[in-house]
């Protein structure tokens, strides 16, 4: 949206990243020292953030309501936020991935109107539990504020000093390995979640609210088909995704695709995840990194033929074997269905 002027950008930005309007968080970009600024969140505060002068951290929780929720993935493992996006999509919600300021990612949900934070948080917890990542940090961190608390702030996206470095920016929804070229166009296209959708998910999944079971009866139906397995990837697979491999790239790609399929990722997101992963590979003997067509071929083969074997006997998987893994003592058939 190159035709959007400064005032328009500030209005659009504040429609997503607002909460308490009398306090915000910030930090010194040079030293990293964090502080709380007990002063109004003015347009000038937002403008300084967007220009890279002073970072803005938003306190999302306002009373017991929030207009946004962010899940903080500290690891530089793109498969995790992608899995959250896939989990949200199964519940009929759109989630957006931001590369955070130093490492890791934020997965954001935005709401059409302020919603009860406890409802938003319990739905996010359900998705994370299905992923096998129940302890992942969620903002807002509380269901409501007491009279003496501001809650916790989260550093807001698009800090001008870091944007050129590819940090605090949103990635392309359909190609998460790439930073979105037009951040303002992406914000303009974001699809927000209606409150009734949260109610429908809570009711459909039988989720229990902390202090009340009251949920709107006028809910819309939800198609909830939980994945056969959670995203609790075995330690060896997590290490491979994090570190890359030096040999047997095709075998490893095939096995990773099987694990990601069992985790509930759709084929297109698995291909994106593996395309990012291969850049970490360091093939021995001067060999080249596996190509994108080869990645796609291996992933499609894993998905369409219903393979479920963990691949523990494969040398490239065995090299990352961890004694703590519950699968370590198992021996599955190599291509058993």
C-alpha cells in the first residue's frame, strides 16, 4: 500500500497493536535495557517506533479484554509457528507469523472486536497442547488485570531499525520462509477472528473456562478434526530441523515429511518447512543441497502413500538419536505402512 500516508499507517497499525493506552514498554536498542513508560500511547509513540527511534511494547490486556493474542516461539524453528498456523486454520482462524526482534517467531491472532482474554488464551492453549507444546508463552499472559497490575508487554512488530534486517516483520502467509515485501498491504489484508468463533471452538472441544462455563449459545459450527498425532516431534527430528544434516538428504527429507504429516501439517506447509530446513544442510564430499523439486517429490511421496514409520533405523536419523526419546528402543519397519 505505497499510497498510504503516515497518518493512515498509524491508524492501521493502532487498529491491531493496541491495549492499555496509558502505559507501554520499551527498551534501549543499543544496551537492551528494558523499561516501562507510564505515559499515553500517542501517535508520536507509534511513529517513533515505526521510524526506529524508540521501540514500542504493547500491553495487550485491557481489563479482561484483548484485541490480539501472540504466541512466542523462542526457537529458530519455523516448523513451530507453521504448526500453530495450521492448528488455527483447522479451527477456522487465520494466524500470522512475525519474525521477532532477535530470534524465534511470534504467531498472532487478531480479533474483530475486544474479546475475553480467557477465551482467546484457552483456544491458543488447545492448539499448543495439540502440538505437544503446552508450555509455550502466550500474550496476554493473564485472563484479567487486577487494579494494581499492567500485565506484561510484548514488543510490537515493525520496529523501523530492525525491519531492514528482516526482524519484527511478518512473513508471507503462503510462503513463510520469505519476508512479506509490503507489510502494510499484509496488515490491510489480515482476516480477524470474530468472538463467536472462539465460543464455537470452546463449545465444540468441550474446553473449560477457569471461573465460568457460560459461553454464547449462538455459536457457529466448527469442523474439528484433530491430528492423529501431536506436534510433539521426537528429539532427533527436532535436532535435525534445528541443525541440518551432512548426508542422506533425500532419505532425511522423506522421513521429516512423514513426521510433519503425523504432526498435522498440510503438505504445502511441510514443503515450505523443508525448503527452509535444507539451507541448514552441509553436504559432505562437495555435494549440493537437495533441490526444491526433489523436496517436493519426497514430501508428496510421503503424504500420498500413508507411510508412518519413524525411520529410527536410518543412519541419518540414528545419528541424532537421543536416549531420552521414547522411540529410541523401537525398531520400526523402514517403509512400513
